[in-house]
C-alpha cells in the first residue's frame, strides 16, 4: 500500500515547488510612490485653484515655494549652492541622507505655504495634514542644525528677499512706482461707450488696450446667458490691468524684464512695412486687419476639437493658471521617470524659475505695447457689419453684428484683464517645455504606455501621460463636444505650441502675439535652466 502512494506524494511535492517558484518569480509590487516634492506641489495647486488665481502672482508663489525647497535640500547635497539661504547652514556630509532631505524640504514647503495661503490653511488645514501624514510635527524650529530648522530658515530667507522684489506684495500686488515705471498705469481707452475714448468715440485708439465690461450675471439674455446692460451698473464690472508693474519685478535669471522684449505688434492705420512672425511682408495696417480677421475666421467655424483645445488650455478662473498647469503636467514626468527627491527638487526648481521669469518678460511687453485685445479690435473693425461667428453657448455659428462679437470663453470671464501682446500662455508654455526638454534629456512627452494615478478629466479612468480625453458634452463653456476628443502631445514642444494656438481659437490673441511669445518663452526657459543647473552643480558665481 505504501508503494502505491509514493507517486502521489512526489506529485504533490513537485506541484508545491512549482507554485512556490511561480509566486517567487512574480511578486506583487506596489505602484511607484509620488515624491515628497510632488506631494507638496499638489497641495499647493489645490490652494491656488481654491482662490482667485492670477498668473503672475501664482508664478511668483510657485517659484518661492520651490526655491525654498531647493535651498533646504541644497544644505544636504554635496555640491549644490543655495539661492537665497546662507550657505553657512550647509550640513556635514554624514547628514546628507534622504530622510534629512525629505524632512528639510517638507518644513520649507510647509512654512512657505502657510505664509502664502493663510486663509486656505485656516479653512482646510491641508498643509498641516500633509506635514503630519509625512510623520512630522508642526513646530517652530530655531535650531538650524536640524532638518526642520534648516527648512524653516530656507523658507524665511526666501520670504525676506521677496518682500522687496518689486511685486508690491505688502500692498496686495497693486500697481506701484519703481525705477522702471515712473507713472502708475492709466488706460488710454475707456470702457464707457458714451466716453469719447470708448469704442465709437472720436478719441478711441485702435492700437491700445481697452478695459472691458464683464458680465456679473445680474442681467441675462432670453437664453439665460449673462450679458452687459450699460444702463444697469450692477450687470458688469470693469476690468483693470492686473499687476501692470510686473515687468519690473526682480527676476531669477533675466537681466531685466525687457531683456528679450520682441518687436511690437502691427499698428492700425500705419502704412510702414511690417514683417510678421512667420516672415510675411506687408504694411502694419494690412497685418493688423489680417491677423484680427483670422481670429474672427476661427470663431466662425470652430470645430469640436478646436473648442476642446481652447478650453483645456484656457486656465481661467478656478484653475491653477498656466504656470500651475505646467506643474501639473510635470507630475506625470516625475511619475514616468520614477524621479528621486533629488531629481524632483531640481526639475520643479528650474521649471518654476522659468515660468516666473516668463511672466516678468511677458508683462514687460504687455506694459510696453499696451496692445488691443481681439474682442475690442474685431468689434472696432466690423462694427455695423454682419459677420459669421460663434453665436454663444450651444448656438453654433450665427450671423451677428460685428460690434457684438465675443470670444469662445466663459461668458463671465470673456477676456483676461491685461493687454494682448505678447501671449502669456505662449511664453509660460514655451519656457516650461524648454526646461522639461533640457532636464529630461528628451523632448518626448506622450509615450503610449505610461498610465498615471490621476484622473484630471474625471472620466473614472486613469489618465495617460501626454494626452487629455474629453468625453461627449465634457466642455465647460457649452455642451460640446459631440464625440470623444483626444488631445495628444508627442513632445513637450507640441503641448506648448497647442497652448499657444489655443488662444487664437479662444479669441484671446492674434498670431504674432502667440508666435513672438513662443520665442521669448524659449529664450527665457533656456536662460533660467542654465542658471538653475549652475546652482545645483555648485558652479554658480555668487
């Protein structure tokens, strides 16, 4: 009987060994964890979206947070040099551990964020919660031999320098006098249609920015859409130039706000030669008419894909603005490349240095040229003429009087409150793409394989790196698209270029504002990256 059972015992033994081998060969692995840098960036972007974000101010805040994190990290790196923090706080090599870097960076981020977003923290305790989830206590650490003390010192050093950086932070970033601008900004044109500097007035200047009247929702049309009723003051608010002094803010790598200032935009009524950003020769007046009419033409036959592009890159109210948008995209790069804390400290430091300088360069041009927006220029050019254009939410293309033209935007936002030239979106995006290309060593964005642990489009599915899918009816400005639309960017440059052209589809910018902004952005991005690299390589001249 024993002889007969032996083969079965051997069979069971062999099966057991095989199962054991299989479980050893295919262990269950956890997905890569987000770096502490990404975690702090995410909680900051949530704070930005919760408020009334302004692109220039957001870019400054991102730069400050990531510079404080970089400075704290640099004290535990063998070669890196801090930007604003006393290099004497450098810790000995034996303390250069991941644990110390993580703790120092976290305290730097925490102390900076509670200074920049005090109301958000009071309402949510989001920053404290993240700090505690990472295993740290909320404390004021005066001892700069500890990671907590180093982090706090780095945050304070950045705050001290940036208190007097020309942004006028102590007066809520309001316009201010400085060596660059000896006068406060006053618009040439008026929002009041009855004023002689209004759209139909004798002294209206078709080459200069006009502050718009933006609907509040207190007056609506027959479809319930908000409109401006010039007889009802509560139906609108009047725009004012957002941070008109920003071209004079102390930059990171720029020598001055005007270092890369481009040649100016085309001028109405001027017969002098003009060469547009694509190299086409004509007169200023011809270029003016052609480029604003191009925006009107886009408006007359917007495809679902163009509407999706316009909305995805709009970054208007309740968004993280263009600087924050590119930070969110960088989360995916960190995930794809399985970045270490060292990698992410460097990448986000360089990225936010570039978009910060990009905002300064763009606003320098906006103040210098004070250029008219499409909403005003098209109404000026086509006043009294029937033109085909987007007729409003879910109305498709309609024949309208040119004086009533409106861009494809949220009807309560309409157009950003600052001059047209150059495009901030194009500048921010080109600068960001330049940094990400240089840091990763490749321009590749979409790879067809990297699935993120995020669901930005809220379709219940994980997103793929380098693409954005919009479901039927997923747009915000109206009920489009009528089929699923997928935006895909093979390269960082493709994404940046799409961000630029989106502003033409959305009726916010003309061709040369986009194209010149791209050039400035690339120049700014290259210069910021090279300086940031010198800091972490320890070769910067102080």
